[in-house]
C-alpha cells in the first residue's frame, strides 16, 4: 500500500461519497440479504446465503480500502499551483509529434482518472514520462502502443471540475 495517495479535492470528495455509500447503503442492504437467506433454511446448500456472504466480504474489503485511501490522501488543489513544469494537478496540452494530434489532460490521482473526461492518472506511463518536463520540451515515452514522442504545448493549473 502506498504511503500517500495524491488526489485533488474533487477526488477526495468522490472517495468519501463512495465510502459513505458502502457504509450506509451497501452494507445494510447486504445484512438484510444475509438475514433473508438464513430464513430459507439449510445454510450448507443455500446459494443465496453463500452469495450474500461473498458480497459481505467484498463490501468489507472495499470499505477498508476506501478508509485507508481517504486517511492517507495527500490533497493537492491545482488552483494553488503555478508554473510551466508538468506536475500532479496540472492540465497539460501536448502534441503527438508523429501524427500532429493534440490532446489535453488533467493529471489526477489513480482513483479519479477518466480518460474519456480528460483526466489521466499520475501513474499512467505517458504521464510518468512527462512529469518534471516543461512547456516546449519534446519527450519520448513508452506507451502500450510502443514508443511515442510528444511536445508539451501548455501547462495550466485549473480548479478541479465536478
């Protein structure tokens, strides 16, 4: 487990909402499912009971994971940062030097990444290759599709969106 989990204020809020849902909705619903399954008699051949117990183990593990991540959260608000260097919280615009395709991504924590929404994890291979670089740098990075070269066009620090 990581020492700290970097995330934006939005990411921490979303994790806390998920934790609350598991504690106040998922777990109580599962307790009811276990009680109902017990009422069906013989537990040794009760598929509903087995499924509910498996779900209980999943819910408890998820709650422990979310509690750990929220307690170890290192919240970084992009709105408080500045500069031309690629760091956690930055919104970067880069161009693929081969295809000319331009992309813009906000660099966020693992749990808040959503490539379709333009949020990419700080741990993604492409971002790991760009961290610490500056506007104007051309960087060769390994991607799942093989080595690619990107030019960093802009680095901005925007307030996190919901």
